[in-house]
């Protein structure tokens, strides 16, 4: 996910972030055209290996693009005070929106519970739910600092710069039962030792338990 537009009023994020991600859909269209052409030029296309190969390739690419790839556009608009998004994933187009006032923080989520070789994604935490900015994780390991920096940038745009996104991400990881990810976030973003990070996670966990189960 990357920022494709930003000014005083608008912040726009898009996924996929690389133009190479569009190679799959373009190749699908190319093979579809090839299949149609071969259907008409061969006298018996259903029993021709070249036609069969083009059809199989077209179907495989269709399944890959339709069910595995995600195309998302998210717009943060200060003029309306709303976040809106359009997402195509798993052959389904979904739209949604949420107001700035409902958002309490932006958090970073990890794909691996142990934090090793992990990819990351972002989510908006509201007063009653967590909204994923992307359903899928990047196929490759996320570059260190990329998503924390993006989370900070979004919070600044939302004028939530007073909210500590690292603390929010740690709290969310603990709520999700991902203690190792919470420790990793603290070590990566706060340069704490393993012992210090583990101790802080236990303190935050205890505070969350008190919040959820007040005496």
C-alpha cells in the first residue's frame, strides 16, 4: 500500500502499489484474446493443443486475479471528515466509509505470530471495531519502518498525532493474542531490549485486563 496523492484536504492510498501487479490482469486479457482467435481460426479447436493450452492459461490467470489479488483505493477527506474505500477482492466489490470522529488510532498488524519474516498491513481502530485498510498482506517481507511511517503519516493527516501508534499497535496485538508481535513492535520501534519489551507488554496486558474487567 502506498500514498498516491496528498494535499491539505485529501490523502489517497492504493493497493497494489507496484505497476507490475497489473501484469496478471493484462496477461489474462491477452490470453483471452488468443483463445478467442484460436477458437475461430482452427477447424477443430476443442481438440487442438494450442487452443486448450490458451484456455487453461486463461482460466488459471482468471482464478489468480479474481481470488488472490486485491485492488483497493482509500480516500481520507478532511472536507467531509470521512474515510471511504473501494475494494475488489475474491470476486467481490465492496465499498465502505467511516467518519474521522470514530477513528481512535491507526495500527500496524503482522502476518506472523512469531514476527519472523513478517509482512505488515494497516488497520483503523474505531470505538467499536477494527477496519482493515487491506485484506491481504504483501507477498514479500515488509521493509523495516515502512508501515509504521505510513501509520504515523495517516494519524497526522487525521490530526491524531497525539496518539502513539506504536502503543496502539501493541495494544491491538495483545488483544488479538499476538504477544510475540507486541514484543517485536516495541523492540523495533522503541529500541528496547527483549526483557524491557516483554515487561512493558505484560504491563499493558494487565492494564487491558483491568479495562475489560473493572472491579
